[in-house]
């Protein structure tokens, strides 16, 4: 498998609108997308775009507010009520090759690949098999970079 760029850091929050204000007013972010609901993950989500070098797209902060307490982010917030860093997402050229790669090393892939917030296929690898880090793997969008 060929590891691609760091696509985003997932940050869970109990209050998405307050977090948007924080990134805008405290962190000086000037490019924050409109929030939308992704039913399949039970989250309301938006992206803080950070600039890359020489005008390229940088890494994103993915702000996540659960729409239901009984969800991955809802359960995590129960233990971490202030919110904070929830997962990290790397791009790969081929999602099925990446799944076979991790499974071949005995890592627990959580469910089947599905469409994520960027419109390409994603899967998650269990944090207990990844040094404590919930890891999202995302197929690079066609034509990107
Ligand atoms: C916006 C869409 C999408 C995108 O396109 O980018 C997203 O990013 S959606 C993000 C939300 N979705 C997910 O997180 C899906 C994958 N997650 C899961 O399937 C579950 O959260 C989980 C990782 C399997 C944990 O679920 P569960 O076992 O039911 O929860 P527990 O609370 O019992 O946790 C067990 C164990 O794991 C530790 N844990 C849980 N979450 C994390 C985390 N984010 N980072 C690190 N560690 C985590 C938890 O603390 C427990 O440990 P112990 O207490 O030591 O047992
Ligand atoms: Co994510």
C-alpha cells in the first residue's frame, strides 16, 4: 500500500456552531464550509480548510457534532465532554487494496468501505490496533492533487 497525504484531522465537538466561531475568531480561519448532516455516520459536519504550500490545498480540520448520543462520536463525547481530536484520516490511491493491506496485518477494519463526507470511499481501523489512534482511510478523490 502507498500512504497518501494527511487529508483531515477529525475533531469532535458538543457544539458545532461554537467550534466554528472558535476556529474563525480564535484560530483565524478564513475558509470554513457550511455544515451538513451525514446520516450514515450520525454527525453534523463541516470543514476548516487550512492552506497548503504554494497555493495547494492544505489539510482540513473536520468538525463533528453527533446527531444522536448512540453513535460513534456521541459515545466518544460521553467520555470526553469538552470534545477534541477524535480521528486522523490518510488518503490512499486504492481503498480495496488498503483494506486488504491492513487486514493482512491483523488490523480490525470496522465494517465495509462506504462513502464518506468527501464523496469517496472510506473505512476506519480500530484504535486499539493502531497505537490508540482511530484511523480513517480515504480513497483520494479522482483528479485531486
Ligand atoms: C464525517 C464522515 C466521516 C468522514 O468522511 O470523514 C467521519 O469521519 S465519521 C467519524 C465518526 N465515525 C466513526 O468514528 C466510525 C468508526 N468508529 C467506530 O466504529 C467506533 O467509534 C469504535 C472505534 C469501534 C469504538 O466503538 P465502541 O467499541 O462501541 O466504543 P467504546 O467506547 O466501547 O470504545 C472501545 C475502546 O476504544 C476506545 N476508543 C473509542 N473511540 C476512540 C477514538 N476515537 N480514539 C481512540 N480510542 C477510542 C475507547 O476509549 C475504548 O477504550 P477502553 O476504555 O480502553 O476500553
Ligand atoms: Co473523518
